[in-house]
C-alpha cells in the first residue's frame, strides 16, 4: 500500500541534534573566508578521522570573529530550520569557544537574545543546549553546568557532553550533569558514536541521560537496547554523519529501523549540515528512500508510518504530544504553554485533544488524517516556550 508522494520539508519536525557552528551555510563560510583572507575548507563526503572532521569544524568557528557574525549565524540557522519544516530546534554551543567575543555569560546572553529574535521572525522555537567538552577537565564542565542552571527556563533547555569519545569517558562529568539536572535541564550527552555500549551505559548511569546524542552503537548490546526501550531514552540520531565518520558503512545498514522496531525512541537530525551536506529534511528524505521496500521518490505505506513514528517520538520527547494517548502534555520539560490559533485566539486543552494524532492512526492507514492533525497541533502551540 502506498500514499501520494509529499515533499518532506513541510512536515513538522523537532531538530534536537544540531551544532551551531556546524550549521553555518556554505555560502556564509565562503563569504567569511574571502573577507578574512583565509582558505576555504574542503568539505568531504567522508572524513578519515574524527580529528579531520573536527579541524574543519573549528575553522568554521574561528570565522565568527564579531558579535554581529555570531548573531547573523543564529538567524540563518533558524531560518534554514524553518525552511526545512522544523518547529523546534536545540542548537548546541560550547561557549568557551567564543571567548574572543566576551565572557561565557555574555556570549550566552547574546545567543539567547538572537534566538528569541529569530523565533519572532520565523515562529521556530529555539532552546539552547550548552555543551561541555569531554577532552577538558571536568571542573570546566561544572562551570558550564552552573551557567546552564542559572539560565534554566531562560533560554537553556539541555546540557551536553561532546568531542571524541575515545578521549574522555562520561563518568568524571557526573557532578556537572547533576547540577544541570537539579535545575530541571535535560541531560543530552553524546555517546555511542565512536564509543561502544559502555559509553552509552556510562551516559545513563553517570550522567542521568534523558536523551543521547547518537547512541546508535547500543545495538552491539541487546540488553542495553532493551534498557533504552524500557526507560524510553530518546536517541538523537544523525544518519549521514554516521556514514561520513564511518560509524556505519552506508545508510542502508544504519540501525535506525532496528532501534525503532525494538521500541527505542529516536529523533532524526542533521548534526553538522555544513560538513555533512544534509539538512534535517534531507535526512528524512534519505531515511524513507533507502529502505529496500521504498520506491524512489515516493513513500510506501510502511515507510510513511515509520517517518511518522520519528516525528511523533521527537515531539513526545519534548513533551508536546503523548503518542500513546490523545492529549497534549501541558507540563513538558520544554515548558510548553497553551498555544494560539492562526488567528491569535487561545487554544484550550479540549481543542488540542481533538487534533492530536497517535501512531495507531498511521497504523490504521489514515496517514493523511494524522498528517493534518499533527500540523494543527503544532500550529496551535506555535511553540510558545521559555517566554519566547
């Protein structure tokens, strides 16, 4: 059974794994390199090592030499997210990387303000993920967590741990994550990318992970997969990134379908569009086209349902929708308030109740109805979060 082909970009999405500097437009990087007299980095479909990839990432970061350029980047990243159908994004940023522009607190204020203005311009909700660096002393991560906690409910929604897993185990960073979690901030560390199941297990046990960025190597341990499913820990997966960095050999062998089949919540993300050549709509397009049963350029029924699972699971992890019921959660971690209709009038819980889709509707074949209802829910919320 097939459905009529639809463009994937307009489908509503939550983009939960996106690094700010890695989301720079290629044209912006080229412009900055010309104006600053630096060589344009060579972007590749595959990177020999994580260090090769990181070198290019840092070149993009170093091009942001003024506050105006940083603010411009935020505006462009959010505008690109809107064009891809995102209704919520959580850009990750390591504040010490921008100390040439001010103190960490000053840079964070700049980012939060820029995010709010971008939301006003696009309607896309922006919540910041403050990232710590696992290759640096854990005491520095504690400083970042303390700053994140001070901004809980004021722009910062999540706290992460990034950089090469081989260079730093998660356990020493437990105290930093405890500070962030005590403030109600989502724990979303990287794990299970270049590190195996032990890295994922450490993120769960030591960091209290609510979501895990990547996490796909959990499939090497069936017991760990079962735990993630039982505890409903969302994996923020990035398929193209996983291929480019040799985590998996090809999209066709990516473990995302197996994870979903096992009951592990997953969101689909772009990671670093500048360096991997895919925005989130492109990731979704690749996901539905590379399944062996999918017709090129179209969905078959199985893959349409599978894509809706990704959409609904990501929204459920934000607290926007309970996919097992027919109501909207008004007390989410993302701080979602009552929404607005397109005409500006308030939408009550009863109205939202009637327009919330669950996965069973897709399974019954009423895909278009589910599509329309989820769109309506997202429009009604308009992502009025964090005082934006």
